[in-house]
């Protein structure tokens, strides 16, 4: 249950950041029912996951400095990301390694 609550919170945070309606850290934390420290921890986790989160002091809001989308599902069916044919256009599937940020990437040391 805690995982589901955390995922829902991340979706909400993503939604608010995209609309540039977060306010400062204290206000953003209040919107999420968190302390400032806990909100800072969540934002740090999101940055570690690849979210390009920045803060605009003049507008007093967090924002993304790159376009992109949050992954909607934790379980992705075979072929939903890339088909074997698409992978073959990139290179051999055996050359792809797990990546914590992008699901997989071309292995450096093969």
C-alpha cells in the first residue's frame, strides 16, 4: 500500500510541476502533506530517476527544463517499448544493458 501511495504522490508532483504551479518548497510540501525535508527527499529521488527538475526563483516554482513524460506503468508488456525489429535497427539486442534511468542502454564494455 505504501508503494501505491508513493506512486500516486509522484504522479501528483509531476502534474503540478508540469503546470509550474508548485510555489516555493514550503508551499509545495504543504500541498503534498509533507515536511520540507521530506519534500526535498522526494524531489531528490525524482532527480535520481531522471526527472529534470529545476527551480525558478523569479516565478517561485519548480519546472522541468527538458520535455518528457513520466512512465505511466510499472509493468510493460513485451514489445511495448521496442520490438525486436526496432532493436535490430539499433544494433544487436545482446549489446543492450539494464539502465536505472532509461530501462536499457547500449553496453559500454562488451
